[in-house]
C-alpha cells in the first residue's frame, strides 16, 4: 500500500492529535517520510544517515503501550542533529575522525525525546563539530538550500532546517552556540528557538559549567516549536545547569494570547554591518507588532564588547573540548577547527578574566534594558543565503570581516547574555531568498517569547507551514 504523501504537509501538533485518536500510526508517518526522503533529499542532502529500521522497531514497542502512556509525541518521528549521539546509529559529528563511530548510548536529550514518544529515524547534516555557519563536511558533503540549491543552507543546524523545509521532518533537533540554530532557520524560512541555557538538558561533555552552546527545537511553525520544547525541556542530574520544567506547558503559554507592550528594534545592535534589504524586510516585520497594540522603538543594549568577549570564550570552549584531537588528529581537522583550538590554547588568564567581566557587564545592561522593553527584534542573520561554495560570509555592506565567525555577531550577542532567541520567517528578498526576524526575550521567558512569536506569525500570514520541493539549480 503506498504511503499517504499528504501527511508531510501536516503540522506536528495536528499529527500528534491524529496519533492519539488512532487515525494514523507511527508506521504511517515513517512510510510517508521515507517516500519523501527518497523523492527530495538527493537534491539537498539534509538527512545523510537514515535509521528507519530502528525507528520501526521503536514504533512497534510504542504501539504496544496504551495510548495514554505514549508520551507527548505519541509516536511522531524526530530528526536528530549529527552532533548528538543516538544509540546504535552512526554519529560522525561531520568529521572524518568519527566516520564509522556508532555509539552504544544515547545523549540524555535523545533519551528524553524517546521517553516522550518521539521516534528517531534520521541524523541531520552538520559542519565538522558544528564549526561554521555553512553546512558542509568531508564525510557527507554540503547541504543545499531548497529555495535554490546553488545556495548555502547556513549552519550548523543546516540539515535540520532543510529537512523541515522540504517535508522530510516535522520536528528537528538543533543546537546553537553563535547562531547555529537561528541562522539556518532564517536562511530556510522555518522557525528555530535558542532557549535559555539549561532549558534543555544534554551531555555537557568536557565543559560542565559556563558553556555557551544550547540544544533547541526547530519546526515549521511556532506552535510546533513550543510542542517540541515541552518534550525537550526538563531537569537532568547529568547536566548540572539544567532547569526544571515550568508548571505551565510551553505550548499552553504560546497559545495564551499574551502580547508585548513595548518592543525594541535594532538592525545592527551597534556592532555589525547588515545588508540593507535584509534590514528593511526585518524592520517592516518588527513594526507589525504595532498591529498587536505594541509600541515599537529603535533601541538596543550596549553590546560594544561582544566581539572580543565571544571570540575569547568560543576559543576557550574549543580548546577545552578539542585539544586532544588537535594533538592526535590534526591532519583530519578542517582549518577553521584547527584555528579555533589554537586560538583557545593561546589565551592567557587575563584574556579569560577580561572576557568574563565583559560578559557579566553586558548581562547586567541587558537586564536593565528589559526593565523598559518586553522584547527586542533584529535580523536573525545580516545577509540572505549566499553561494554554497563560499565557506562563510567574508564581507557585508562594504565591511570585511576579520575571521569566519565575526559575521554572526547579530546572533552571538544574545548568546553571551543568555537570552532565549527565536528566528521567525519574516519575508523574502526580491529574488526569493527567505529572511528571518530574530525575536529575543529576557532569560527564562520562553513562554512569552513564543506567545509573541505566534501572534506575529499570524499577523504576517506567510504560510510557512507547508513544505516545498527543492528548486534545483545547477552550479
């Protein structure tokens, strides 16, 4: 019997309701996904590792339980980024060093998804160790943007974003240090949320405290992101920074009807160039908050120390987690990863002290800013999708960047101050490339951030919920 191809056009929330009613089964969804993957993924390379046999076994086990015991997702398939371990599934981190690695245990995040009835069926592509905002690696190659396959999908959660946009996923896990979840959401016209640090528990690896990176939900709509955040969130003793679940589910908070009273808008946060067309598209989207009763003003906190602070703390993180690989496998690491590790190893105690003091000062200024404003909006990225063969954005609006991560400042400024930040589809450039609006709230305020994003999503009416077929263009 052929798969029901119409299922790929449904929302995650709608499918969960059908699963609870018994109107569809997890096997129906897996069949639809497998057919869709075969039809579209060859053009975009979003899901290079498939695990449908494992998924069907998990679906059988789930179906043996009463429906009320099948968790929040009740058998909905979920894609996992190839930086996160899934027991029995090849996990490469996008690196030739781990080309054949198959972990025996899953990351706590994966365990939580499966405990809530999520069925893992695929790993999404990522740059090596998540380094860089363009998804390519020596193991699987490049992931391409479905709006035009000559373009980058961004990164490092590029495979996740493209799977969502092309209908080979309803929910996809992503991670974000300097915009790795928000950038691909913007480039591909889907929704991605970087939560507060600790909101989603994970294996902390070598950096137990003080880390910059987080795990987060990606989907085609705000409500689906909220559902997935309910699945992902929760305390875990293996992650000492993890937070308890809120009393009210995030999906309920998203649907609460809360609207902001005062919204700040900034095209550049005073620290970065931005493409004029991107600035104008996102400015117009932010101003639509006035239709919800908000006052929108141009303002931003002082982020003047963000570049120096982020470069130091990011380099420190690479040194902590990757020094041994530099020593033993240097010839297998891409140049950007080598550079990051070496920068970290050069740091002095004074360098780290200065960066930590800068981060603390920016955090206090941000808290003071949110005494006046409920939200701040910016472009999610400073450019639209660029040619896939370009490793990174080297210049913007006449400004040449000093290294391969500096163009991400509009995102990593909010990484440094620990704010939840969401990329919402805001429109398209004149030549059809998606643009995301970054909406940011105070720390631990994901509920109101989601409510505001849902209200604006409805006002904008861009109908991003339906997946697209890749627009295959030859290089």
